[in-house]
């Protein structure tokens, strides 16, 4: 089942009964009748496929599944923030935020376009804020809409994790881990970690989302990505993210085989060459600047800005450019003889490689195992490169 199919009022009823220890007190807490609470919990149990309470003369006692699921339900309800919000409204608004169009969002949400309009409008009334505004022929989310969309995505993420934990409790390993892969992590670190993790946990799928830090940090904050792996930022971008270092990556200067600097060079030689580098503001570009500052040399020309290792590799082969990368990113090309490693960056210039998560992220057991697999792959890389 999908997290966005869970009836939010039924979820609140379950939480209230666990918190207050009885159906009557729980019903008062969520402003429902006792029969409505009892019926809602029964429907939630049928949807989840697991008993949440043991019924007896003394009342309803929460099962292990209920106690396992409740912290996720608490977090989801707090993020949703209103008892008036329905699952249909959540599904509709998240689809609209993702697609940016009522016509496109309707099939994603499984409703007609008029129904989607109505659901989003009712959500705005319930929240008490305008969520969408017209922009020319299209629409855009307001500031309140953007904030709510993020909170609803995170709420659905909590419920997805809760469903995975219930499945694990029943001995059914399931779920999907979504990892954001920045350029360096794609060469060896993540492939090794994913392979090891999948051997140990074949029931868990892994989705890799490739991109730069700027492209991945938003989905990470929204809960669409569980963990992001690659070069860490200094300083860290906000208190809502936690960066965990794994190892220091020493950079290397590369050129094509047969380049005039392949047999030796000095700082002036590097200044006279043209370079391919990522755009300004990236850690690699900053380290390149620091290298020439240590040399006391003028910054050379950067006629091509590119963050794709595949493109950089081909341009190195085809021209007289230099670039700055990790050895892991071009090891195969160096060993095959088409790219030349002309030496590590002088001095103590390096970048810290690690993973980034949300500060409030509470990983499932399978997610913890995935983090462990990343840490073990990093330890292996450190030993190989030392």
C-alpha cells in the first residue's frame, strides 16, 4: 500500500487511543464518537494488514505494531499540522507541487482535474492560507504553499518508513532507499556500498538520483532523498542538515596522454594552460583557486565549465585541457593509458567526502544498514588509497 492512502483521521484516532489508554478518552481527544474511533481503527488495521490493538474486557491494548508505528504517525501528524486535512487533499497538493500543473497532477493523484481543484481549494480553506497563485498562463505555489508542500512530503516520508518498519516487524523486508549521488561518489564509493548492501538486504531496493549538491539538497530537505553522498560543504548549509565526514580526498591534475606537461611541469606551466572545471562556488573550483593562491600564480583561463566527469574525460582526450579530479574518478582511463595523471595537487589541499542527512531524520533499520555499508566502503577506499 502507499503512504498517501492512509486516512489521516483514522491515524489520529489510533494515536489518541494509544496516548490516552482508552477508546472513550481517545475519542474525546480527536472530537469523534467512540463508534467512529473504533470503526476508524478497524479500517486502518485492514489497510495496514496488521492488528494495532488487542481487544479485551479491559479495553484496547496496543500491539507491537502500533507501538512501532506510533512515533512515525506522531511525526506525520505534527508535520501535517491540522486535523482538517484529508488524505485526498494531501495526495492532490503533493501531486500539484511536483508537477506544477492541475492537468498533469490530476492523473498522478488519481482524480479528475475538477476534483483536484476542489481538493486543493478545500485544503487552502482548512489551512487558512492561500497555497497557489496564477502566474501568467501557469500557476506557482505561494510561500505558504511551498512550506506546506515540504511538510507534506516529509509527513508521507515518515509514514512510508512506518510501513517499512511494520513489514520488518512481520519478517517481510521491503522498501526503497533513495540516495543522492554527487559526482565523486559515483566512481567507487556508492557502487561498492550499494553492492554490499544489496547482497545483505536483497529485499530492499535502492534508487540513485544523480546530481550536483545544488540539485540534490532540495529533494533531501523535502524527504524525497534519504541520504546524499559526496563532497561536504563548508560551512554546512543550515541547521536542518547534518554532514558526516568519511575521508579526505586528495585531488590530482589530469590531462590527455601525450600532453606536453605529462613529462613534468611547474606552477607557471599550470598557469599557462587552459582548464575544465565545475562552475564557481563548487568545492572543487574553490580548491583550484586555493592551489594557485599557494603558488602565488595568476589564475589561468577556464573556457569550459563542466561538472560531468564523462564530458570532462572526453574533452581531455580531444584537447589540451587540464582538470582537477579525484583519482577514483578517472582511474580506469589512467590505467588504460588515454588519460595522464601528472601529479597530486601540491600542499595540503583536499576536500572532505561524506554523507548528508536531515537533522530530524530517524532512519529505519534498513537505512541504518545502508549507512553502515557506505561507511565500510569508505574505510576500504581509505586503505586502498593510503
